[in-house]
């Protein structure tokens, strides 16, 4: 099975490939849902081509999954030459109006049907196959058994399903609430994530007097306030149409909610997680496993991609299950909500809502870049020695009173003091791009595509200014820095630290 990871920008695309994705999906400005993701524009196709060359064999899918209006189709036509500069292997679309255009202009690119099309039956799959689609991303409300039936009926059509991440409100994310409440259309890419807002559940008093059934359900609602209701009572209430939701910032504005036989309008506040059930998906005939999250962080993309990569490798017998388990366990160290298997087995689990987020004790602190070696390392050593000699010479030449004042200042502000670094046997130096504050006395952890994590304590590493060769006693975002440590760090290594605001058991809806 193919592992397909999200890439909201070039940086995330790089980490998706580095951490084991067989393919990644991107969006282009104006034509993709999730416009709050950075998406791709201008000359970024050059960087994408470099990544595709670096990670040979990896595929690139492009989401053109908005609902197109005529003016947007006009804009698409005007940007065709720009799109051609990207090494796109497949387009993900839901609006069949652009299919003939893509087939004509990009004859070598595959067409993948977006989950936005809510394709959930074999007859629809047959129809899309005749139109030229080579893959369908099935609707979120599909079950394992239904997937198997579709694959048995249309065996030569590739099947893709979501396996991890947020589950949008309603059918396949075709949500109108965002547009109604904020004027931002989810179908045009401007989703305001209304499904994650705080809502109160109440009674729809306007429809209360609908005869005996309405009276009975109203009684059940009243009873529910005083005791734990049964599944039958809950179902009757849900199917009654007598419930409403009220968003906390819009008092007095009530939205009815309804449970039908084949669908639910209850908001899903859980995150999909199918990593423990990949064998069932494989046996059902799934060809591609899709991770949701173009708006998520680099850390999220790397950790989730890595976990599913190792789980798939274990499933295929490339590594043992015991080797994969520590990587899978690290999913708990990524910010997430309570997990669900969605509609794959039964929709009862998906219908149960939850609140808040399961927060991570870690935060991404830095990205590790290229290794300093040979002449580059020796050059920094010489620079360090020269600057230290100049520093000492300056002190010696100062008036004694001025020198004494300077030394006292350096005692208070140690970051102003020049401390050269010395070469150490077995140590290695790497570029470091800090994202949060790091100090040499902190306990840090390196994570990579190859190992779960390595814990480095004070004395195991040093922070060096590459412009001066001076040791740093702290570094943060925007500061030039290299890290000198006793570890071999593979390509794509990240550095994380414990979040100082994390509290065990405390729920923080951080969104990371």
C-alpha cells in the first residue's frame, strides 16, 4: 500500500518524503481546499523538482478540489503554463467540470477523485472510471466491508482512504456551517473549522408540539438531565429533530441536529486513527493510505508519517512488529484529539463526541541541517581561535579600570563573553535552525527517520555561532547557530524539547 502524506508547503514536503511517504499531496494557491495552509506558488516548483530528484520514485499529487465557479475555471486556464512547471503525477479533483481540461492539458497525469465527491458505492466508481479516473478517494463515511465490495466489483480501480487526522463535519467534509456562520466557504478552501467551536446542546422548542412522539422524546430529554440514558433513548432523541446546537459566541442562534438511518449530523470532534488496523484495510483492497493534515506542523507531518511508515514496513515483513511499536507509540507525543476508527467498523464510535485536545509534552525546537566537515569545520575552528585571541588582546590593551569594568559586565552578561570551542574526538557539527529557545543545559531529544529518539543532556552538545566560532549560552528563532554533538544525525533530523507549559492530565486546545 502507498503511504500518502500531507504537505502544506515545501518544508513539509521535504519532511514527508524524508520520513517515509511514498507520495505527498500539495495544494496550489486559489484552487485548493485548506487555503490557510501555505500552499505552493511563484517559483517553488524549482524546490519541488529538487526534492523529487533527491527522493527518486516519490510521487506528487496536487489537490484541485474546490467547487469551481466559471471565473475560477477561467483563472485555471490562465495558470496552466504555471502548473506545467510542477512535476505533478496526479490531480485530486471533485468538480467534474475541469476533468476534460486536465485530460487535454496534462495527458500524463492521473486523475484522482477527491473525497469531497462523497463516492461510496461501486456504481459511482464504475462511472468515474469511464470518465478517466484511475483512483477514487472514498467518502469518509465508508466501511471496511463496503470498501471490499467496491474493490471486488471494480478491481482495476485504485482505492484511497483516509487513515489519520481530523474528520470534517457532515458527509466528506461538505460543510455549509462555515459559510453560514463566518462567510468563509469550506468548499472554496476557507474553512473556519466551525466543527471545533464550543456548542451547547438544547431543545428545539419550536418543534416540541408534534404529537405523541414529540411529547415522548421531550420527556426523554428531560429525563436525560437527571440520569444516564440508554442507547435506545439516545437514538430516539437524536432522530427526533428536537435537539439544537448553539455556538457560544452566537447566543440565541439555534441549529437543529438530526440522526438518520444512513447518516449522522452529529459533529465529530475526534481524530481518525487506523494504524492498528492496516491489515484490515489491506485485505479490503485499499491501495493508498492518506494522512490528513496540510495545515498541521512539520513535527506532526514527520511523526505521523514515520509511525505509519514503520507500521506498513512491519505489515510487509520488512521489520518486526517489535521494531515498529516504539515509533507507533510516539503518536501519543503529537498533539491530537481522542481517537476513533470513524465509520470503518461502525458509526457509533464516530458519533460519540469529545472535547478539548490530548496535548503533547513536547514541542519542536529546531531543525537539523547539513553536516559541517572537512575544510568547513577546520575553518570554523581557526575562526574561533583567531577571534578568541583578538578578544584577549583587546582586554589586555584596555585601561585597568576599563578592563575591570568589562570583566564585571561579562560576569553578569555571560553571552557577551567569547568562549571558543575545541574539537572533540567523535563529535559532529550540524547546521541548526532554532524555532524555540534552546540552552546548552537543557535536556533535548533528537528524532529522525532512522531512530525513535536520542536524549542529549547537558555536556552532550554545544551551541556555536557559525559567524564567530563563539559558544552560545542560548539560541532562539532567527539566531545563526550550529550544534556540536557526539551523535550521528541522519538527514531530516528534528530537535524537540519538553513544553514548559505542559501539565500531565491538563487539556490545552493548542492546535499544534
